[in-house]
C-alpha cells in the first residue's frame, strides 16, 4: 500500500499561529490532483511536536476528508512516550488512517532492545500497517539493521522510512528483510540510489512543492527507467538541496510561500530561513521554472 511517492505534508498556520484549515484542504487537494501515491500528515515535516493532540487529530481528519479514499493516509504518530504514541495511533486508526508512521523516540536514546519493545508495543496496539521512521540525525539514535530485521518479523510492521543517509546501511537492511517489507527513502536527494538497491519508494519533503514531478521520478525508477528518472532528478536537484539549507520544514514552507501556496508562518522553536538562505531557495525555484509565473499555484 505505501509504495511509490508519498508526501510528508507541511502544516500551514495563519498569522495568529492557529491551524490554517482552508490552506491545508487546498494543499491536500493539490496532492490528490497531482496523483500522489499516499499522504503523510503529522510527521515531523508537519511540525508535529508543536501541534496539540486535538490539532493532530484535526489535521488527520481534514486530510482524510480531502483524500476521499482516493489516496491512502499514513498518519504520523511518533514520540518518546510509548503510551502516548499508542493513544494517538489508535485514534488515527479509528478515524480511518490506513497506516501509522512512527519516528523513533528522541532524547530518551533507548537501547536497541528499547527500540524493539517500543515499536512492538505500537504494532500490537493497532491493526493497520506500521512504518518505522529512522532519522538518527534528529533523534540521536539509529535503528540498526538487525533491529529492523527483527521488527520486520512482526506481522503489521510493514516497512521503514530510512533517513540515516547511510547507503551501506540501507543495503544491509534490504538484504535482511523479507521482500514484502518496504524500505522507503526519507531523503529526496538519495532516493534513486535506494531504489536502485531495491527500495520501494519515497516519503518526500520536496513533493510538497512538486508532487507530480517527484511521483514521476519515483515511478520511472521503479519501472527500471533510470535514465529518464535521472533527468527528472537533475532538473529538480537544486530544489531538493534548497529544501535543506536549514532545518526542515523551514525551507520547504518558505518555498511554498514563494509559490503562493501558504503563509510563511512557523511555530517556535522553528523560525523563517535567514535572508541569504531564502535567496538560495528563490534562486532554485526560479532555475527550475517554478516561480515567475511558470508554475501556477493550485
């Protein structure tokens, strides 16, 4: 179910820092119209640590309403309190989410056994598929390949979003898990490398900006047409790079604001990109023909 290209949705806010529900609805419709394979609300790209539980449920609810069953929703329910993660995962499942994306606990820095027991408890609490999210650069702990292989033996743990940036580790994971287990890229820029090794897709940040283009790149690669996939990658690589000149999701929300898709509003501790980095983002969008009227915001 969760293969191909999925979008880690940003969460738009109004100037008063409240949830911008109308903008969120427009963004979800834009993704569905572009043909995206699945949607991921309330991930860390959606600034989930700053959303209240009520707001998280509302974001998932709106995403489900606008997806209208056409696109599966993989709801983000992660954190460093296992009991709270289970509570949110159960709520999202009851609302109709088709799966749960769960980032590894941050700051607690659990052992590999602690990680195993954490994800096992989440998986046992719901019936829908659970996708692990490994991003050690932001959580402080790596889910090691042996632990992922162990977790893959649990029936509804269906895959991993791998954002370690370590291609060698990804190769080890792919050689250690069943064919039915989906290894998804968590980094736009190295997606083609993972797909060449046997990965099943991408959970993308830049697809907030260019959903159809990222979906096309992934589908070409999955079909074995890497020459055509590389052309798409090269055309938009500067945009991918620009989305990480500062901490995500600062740059991608700034890019979307330049395209007229949302207001450039962040909740502390995130802030807008520095002026020099905003200039880089603008230059990348211009070079790709995404602003100055070449790419109409929908």
